[in-house]
C-alpha cells in the first residue's frame, strides 16, 4: 500500500461526496472505501493510509470534515476510529 494507492482508492472516488457536491457517497466511492479497509488489515497499514489521506485532504479544496467523518456510515464500513482531517494517525489502533 502506497499513498498513490490510497489516492486512487479514495481521493478521486469520493471527492464529490466529501466536498458536498453529492448528498450521498456513490457506489464507486463506497467500493473504494471497502477496498481500502480490506487492504489495511494491520495497525501499521491503517496508520499509513491515514497519513496519506490527511496529506490528500490538504490538496482538496472545500473538503468538509463532517462529511469525511460520515463516510464510513454512508458506506456501511465499521472503523475503529473517526475519519477526520484533524485525526492523530498515531492514535489509530
């Protein structure tokens, strides 16, 4: 897993949702979120993905943190942490 993989998986697929251009996460976005979850089974991989997502979030104009936080629920994915641009990735279990 690299940051380029994370960017491909979530950065483009969920862009319209996390910026408020769509009211709900698209099936493509949710498939990407499920894929990301499946590809990050260890703490180290989850933390890497988190750091990549935070970096990507700084490049996205108008990202809405509350929509990012709602993404797992929109896609029926259970995470052990809250998605946020302000998350401390080192705290992820």
